[in-house]
C-alpha cells in the first residue's frame, strides 16, 4: 500500500474500531498479493550487459536476476542470474526465436558464473553462429552460480528449472522475442539440455520447444559408471579430466547434504585438492589435479559410489521419452565425457521412443565437437523449426 495513501487514510481508520480491525489484516493481504506476483520467471533485477561479457555484433544485451523454483527441494523460489542477448537489427515479424543456452562446466563457485565472465573463443563462435541463424540467446547461470546457495552440479531438476524459468523471464519481460525455442547445451549443459526437454512438458507446458541440441552430454547408469571406473583402474591409466567433474559433483553434494563425508569418497591423496574444488573454477582446478598427480585410480575410495549415491541419483532424467526431436554430437576422441556414456544416452533415448539424430565425429574431442557439429545441427534446426520430419539415427558411425 503506498505511503501517501496510508497517511491520508490512517486518521479515518482510527475513528472506528471496525476500520482499525480491517487495517490489522491489511499487511497479510498485501503480503499475499506480493506472493502472487512473485512466480517462476519473475525478473527482480536487470541491467545492460557489459560489452566485454557479451557477443560480437549483438543487439540489446542484458544481465538479469529472475526467480526460479528451487530445484533442490522442488518448491519455493530462489534467485538465478542469466544473460539475454538479441541479434542486431530489427526483429522479424513475431519476434526473434530463442536459443535457451545451457553452459558447460565452469566450476561451482559464484565467481565462475558465465554472466560474470567473457565468453570463451569457442562459445563466442558457437553462439554467434546461432545468432546469425536468427536466434536470440537466453543463457542461465544455473541455480547457485552467482547467487546465494550451493550450485548442485549436474542435478538435472535444478538445471531444467533454471533453463525453463530463464526463458519464461525473457518472454514475459523483453520485447521482440517469440515463443519458439531451441534448447542447446554442451557438456554439463548437454545433459542440462536433455533434462530441460524432459521436464518441460510437466513444468513449463506453455513453452513452444521445437527441439534439443546436445553435444558432449553426460549420462550415467550403474552399468556405465561401473565400466568407466573399471577401465580407470587399469595399470598405466593416467590423468583424466573426469576427476575435476567428480570433485565438483561432490562439492555440490556436500553443500546441500550434511550427511556426506568426503573421506568416504576420496583418498587422503585427493582430499586436499577436493577441498579447493568448491572455490576454484575449472581451469585452476584442472591445473591443481594434474600437479598433484591425481587419477581416478588413486583418488577414489572403494566406498565412492555409496558415498556419492544421492548426487548420482540427482543426475537421472525423469523420462527419456522426449516430446521433441533430439540432436546429439559426440567426438570419438572425447576424454572429458567418454563416448560410451554419450552413446548410452542415445541408446536409452531411442529405446524410450524419442526421435534421436545422433552424430559421431571422427577425431574430435570434447571441445572441438561443439563447433564441428554446427553444419549438421543447422540442418536439424531448420527441420524442427519448420515442422519438417527429422531423420533418426540411433547407431551413428564416425563421420
């Protein structure tokens, strides 16, 4: 209730007990009104995005804070940050369609949030290509990155809610956008993109999602993880980038689960570097793990899987029967997310009845596959955006 109005009305209210009684209930009614206004996708802050943090040749660019459903608990609202970047020039009739960008692993500390840092050369090239296709970019940081609370790394519900509510925020508040959406992600974001497609029909059915593009997407089952750890325990297996992701997974779990005991997951050799993971971004942590000579074999306790069970369960998708077609891109030389895990996702999604177009790129690693997949994802995107059929491919061969 505005203050000037209160100054005028309070003397009148004081004249009768009835009115004073009514006034006593006003704060509760006001709070209820505020609660009704605050919903997933509500923007609470917005500012121009610094040129150094945006994309080249872009139009209007913003950094926003918006409300999203707490993906850890499944209820309540938490603040999340994101970027909204429009192409330069006049919008097409109906507005720019949207790429909901789900970023790859950067770390779990607030300082690692993508909206606080310049784009890498790879991502700048990749997202600029999407803008040239005529898409605006809506790029969430995910819950807990750049905002209070823990970032629950690789938690699919957290990632999905963050992505979907960022699109809601953009559509409700930024002119010249239209409700036609591609979900696009790489690495952690590849998994997040699939999670977003999986959660969307129930959580955000009003969003017109046309398709999903995921490169380097992680997928874990007990069988796949067991095979991965068995291979890592063989003699002569050295450093693997996976150790960094395991540290972040554990840091995210420790930040929200008081029962987690790091010493049940990691050896005494690995614990000092693990302790730094919550505060180090990926490049720095990777240097530390290599300098310490850490491998999966000398870092993980025999009780690792049991200790990490809650985090591994949170990586599961509610369904892999996706409502829209899925494009996947996998490099045969990917050491960060081994091809076996990515092809396991393809197999599971195909078995669930999804339309999957999987591509396997010979000689490309985890990073190279991002831009290496652009020509194929362009063809896929044209098809799903115009309602044309997509050619399924569930058993890709190197190309």
